[in-house]
C-alpha cells in the first residue's frame, strides 16, 4: 500500500533557519518510503541523511543521502523495512523516528519540542516520544537525587559507613526506574515499532514473561523484520542469564596480563561482578568485597570481576585505590565489550552469584542482601 506524499509551503523561522512548516513528509509502504520537503536557506550545502538505528551495537547505517536542490527542495525514495530511523538535518540536528508501514510523518518546527520539531502522522513516533519523555522524568524523580547525594558524600570524603546506605539508595532508585520503564513499555508502547527502542533498557528481572508475550505479538504483526528477530534474541539472551541458568563462559586478561576464566572457579560459590571506575556504587561495593573475602577466607567463596572501563589507566588506578586483590579481567572496550554482552549488562552495578556447578542463584545482590545470602550458603 502506498499513501500520497504531502508537501506544504508555509514558511517558519526557527533557530536562524527558514523552514517549511511541514519540512519533511514520509510516505511508508512495504519495503519502501519517500522523503520530500524543503530546507532553507537554499544555500545550505550538506545533504540530509537518513540513517537506520541498530541499538544492539549502537550503530547507524546510512539508508541514503538526500541532496538539496538550489532552492532547498529535496525528494528521495528509500528501500527498507519498518524500524527506527534518524533524519540528520544539514545543521546536524537529529530527528528520531519510528516508522511502520503505510504512515505519513509530518515534521513541524517547534521550539518547545526536545529536538526542535513536533511530529504528526505516526502513532509509533508518538509512542517513542512519550517513552523518552517518561524515561527522563523517571530519572529525575528516582535516580538523580540519590546519585547526587552519593557523589556529594564521596567528594566530601565521607566514611564508608556513610557511603554504603547512600549507595544502596541509588541502586534501589535505579532498579525502581527500570521497573517503571518496563511498566510503561507494556502499558503504553505495546507492539508499536517503538518497542524496539525500549528494549535497550528492559529489566529482565521484572515482568519478563509479559515482555516475551509482547515481543511474540510484535513478531506476529511484523513478521520477518530484523527488529522482531533482534527482540526475540534479546528475550532469549535474558532467559540465558535468569535464575537457574548455567552462566555463560568468561575469559580475559588481568592488569598484569594473567589469563583468568570463569571455569577456574568451578566448585566454588563465585560472585561475578561487573564494575567500572566511574560507577560510585561499584566502588563502594568493592570495600564490602574486601570484608567478605576475609570473612569467608576458609570457605568455598570467590569473587571474579569484569571491569568495563575503556581505559586501562582508569581501571588500574581504581583497582589500586580500592585495593582490589581478587581476580578480574577486562578488554577495555567499555560498553562495547563482548564480556558485558554475554551477560546482558547494560547498566552498573551488576552482579551474578553462581553455585559450585556454575548455575546462577542470585542476581544483583548488594550490601546486606549479599551478606545475608552468603551467610545462608556458607555458614
């Protein structure tokens, strides 16, 4: 099905640029869509560029460039399935779009909109924008206040007994934030194309069965699409790190070049801890780990850490300051690390408690919760 393209000619000045009130019109059909409109001033030389978003590897693939005519007009047709896109304007602003079959998207300059535009004609883009607005509000309510208090206490050099409860508040706030995002996704995004955008922040410990059902419904409505398969893969990967699953292999080198593998710890209860120098709650937890290793020195308990810094210098400095003596590995790739991907780590702190057979028996046990579980297992 193909819908007619629409172009209006009402000018509006925005940010020093003269734009048409309906700057861009998208017509989406099965496997193709058209972008047309006018960008002013007409002497702009950079073309517009449409890029497809891949949130798994945080990359964009160029669908194509749209050259500007002498009068600023542009028109182009692209081949490709529904998905997430961004339209890069000549002034380097980027407009996020969620496009499903048969939609016409109209972009209107609006100084009150986050990216300078309102978008009409696409319920999927509406859902994407609503999700992003809710996500930012949730961060302001639940995450930023305890994070600011913890950072301030750290900067003052407060004692560990002061930092620990503040760290717990930040971790708890972030966990509540992730649960809110799952609720909003299930209650308001549903099987919209925007579901793919929300998958980046799904909390696998909360309403995973409902997420699985929603992805199955999405795949039924959008069969054979790449984003449907990616979301199915993400659900499957969550199931592989759920309680009761056998932990995925891990292997890498320490700061001194020694190779460590998770298999080295088979036969022990082992805490696999993902951390980074910039993660204040992680740094606070390192102090607890020192205490626990001393307390259970004669027990079958070990800690195996995976550092997610992208700088060996930062990793080394934090290791020395926190007196990290337990085995740890890193590939210095930060969030692009396959080590993090193997365990679906998209936020810190993150940890997994494994039994002697390598089965996951605890996730994100911090502070007193970790101490209580170890006491139950080892004392």
